[in-house]
């Protein structure tokens, strides 16, 4: 039996963080909204069992990550076609830093985007990130370090990346 | 000016916070509706397979014999929830502890609130237009164009057009969930439009549309080789937006050469009002396919939900 009230409480307490996470891993507002809504719809379908899960929010993040990776692959061909046809006019960005970061993240591998989002948006320690992404701690450190290095190369104004990298070394 | 990466992520978070995800009860309704549609689709598919097997057996097989079902069919054991994106996968190896949070993010910070009144917008962003469900996507991107948003109805005009603030329309190509996707023939197309009306005028369009359909029970339209007689009628409708109008257009089907196919060509058109906004889905088929009510219902729900999320 699914309890709508507990699902609604879960949704209200996690939706904002989940949209942030979705935005950070997809690099697109509309994609993020779509993926996160899809993830919550799947959560609701299984809510009878998922509500007893020890970490339903982590479950949700995993669904969002997988959907994002899946879509990223499928959209790659479409993006190539769009580039040939000319990109649609950009929407006025409300936040310059956010737009710059998102543009740079689009050129960062999916695994790196994911661990960076968990670190910077969820403030997770490396060990916890490693458990969530099911990868060794050393690999996560490497992904974080390489992700930051890539962002530093793409964002020339980014400050003291080397110093930041030491906090997970 | 130099920036810290953590500050840039905070900017990204603030940017994401500006986007409303919608209310949970609406999401639950959509999820349940989709689950029902899937179940119905699966039932139809299974029924078709069974019918096909039975017919095939009668045509080429030996005389049918009754085989009793095996007794005590085991029930599959319950499985733990596992996110399935491209099929089954193991549960995430997650820590039972609550993940840490960034400064300024609290567990009580709701991304959504109750059911606010839709505001009257002045322009229509792309995000106001619904996305097809993954099972309906065929790899053809919707195309925004200057399109007629409604079929002709005995030359009816709509005085509410004078109250339009902005209108955008696009062509959406889709497939039915049970059919293969990219590289295969689509199952239908929509002309999908969103129109903003001046405050309090959107319901005029729905009234005018109802009257136009009533006043035009039949009309001739050009066919492949000769005019065909089409019939229009209103269908009972509820549950979409603040109010909605659904009507069908039927006409004798014709093949690509204009010869009669012997079946009716059915088109469904639904106009949904949400506040001062009206979104219209006009299903136009693909190479003589008829509109499928369940599919139009599902996409209507998505269209209305996208408008609601946009309006906040």
C-alpha cells in the first residue's frame, strides 16, 4: 500500500536538491526538470517498498544519473544535427556564473559531473560518494581531481583549483 | 575577476531553485495515469499476440487440444526497489546515513508549495511545451512553425482571437509505445499550440469552439480524388486543466491514391484551458492512421501539466 502523504513529504523535502543535482549533471534546465519528474514518477510507482529503503534520496539520485547518461548519449546525435542547422537563440541567463559553469560541465565526462555535483551540492565526503557511485575511493578522488582540472581549463577565471583539490586528497 | 568553484555551484543551485518542479499530487496522478495506460497497452498487446497465435494454430497447426494450466504456479519473490533505466539493475550501494548538505540547504526547504493560482504570463517559453514520454519519442525534434491551430469548422471564426497576447505552435511527431522508434515510421503528429489570452478571455475561446463544433456537424473537405464528407461531434471531457473541449472529426479514409480504404479516418482535437492560457492538441495522424484516444489523453495530460508547471 502506497502512502501518498509520506511520498508528498519526501517530494517536498527533496525536490529542490534533486533539481539542483539534475541541473548539474545534465547541464539543461528543461532536461533536469524532465528527468527529475520521471525519477519521482518511478519512485511513486515503487513507493510501497521504496519508502522503507534506508536512503530513498540516494536511490532517486541514481535514477536521475542513469536517465541523464542515457539521454546524453541519445541527444548527442541530435546536438550534432542542431549545430549544423544553427543553434536556437539562447535564453537570457539569470545568472552568469551558473551559465558559465553549466557550459563547462557539458564538456566534462558524466562520471566527473556526477561526483562533482555530489561533492559541491551535497557536501559529501569522498568515501560516501564512492559508496553511492559504486567506485573505489581512489577512482572518485581521481574523477574529482580531473573534473576540477577540466573545469579550470574551461573556466580561465577559476581560482585556486589546486588548493581545492587537496581537500579530498 | 576570479571565482571559486564552490561559489559557482552555489550560483548553479540558486539558478536551479528558480525552477518549479510542480506539486506532488499532480506528479502522482500523472505517474498513475501512465501506469494504467501501460497496463492497458500491455493487455492489448498480449491479447493481439494470443489472437495471432490462436489464428496461426488454427491455420497451420494440428487440431487444438485443451491443456490444463499447471497447478501451483510459483509466485515470483518480491524484489527490492531498483532503479531501472534500461532494464533491471541492482539496488544502489548507498549508505543508510543521510547525505550531508551544502550550507544553506535544509531538509525543510520545499522546492514546491501548495497549489498557487496560475498567473497571467506575457510570453511563452519553450519549457511551457510538454515533452513526449520516452516511449513515444521517435528521434524527430518538435518544430516550431506558424501553423493553423484548429481545423476549419464550416468557416467558423473565433472573436476571442482579438484577445490573444501571444501564440506559439509546433509540430510534434510521435510513435505509439508498443512500436519501434528511431528509423521507423511514426504513428502520428500533433499540431500543438499554446495561446495566452488577455485576463478572463481564454474561456471565450472554449465557448466559441464548442459552439462551432455544434454548428458544424458535417462539412465537405477536399479528398484525394473527390471531396469527402466529414462529421464533427463533441465528446464528453473532463479532468484536463480548468476546463477542456474535446471533439472528433470523422471522414471516410482514403489511401495515398485517393481511393477509399473502407475505414473511418478519426481525428481528435482537445483544447485545454489553464487560467488565461489555452493549449490545443490537434492529432493529425501519419499516413492515414487514426487518432488513438488513450495516446491523446496521455499527451493532453502532459501538455496541461507542462503549462501548469510553467505558470507556477
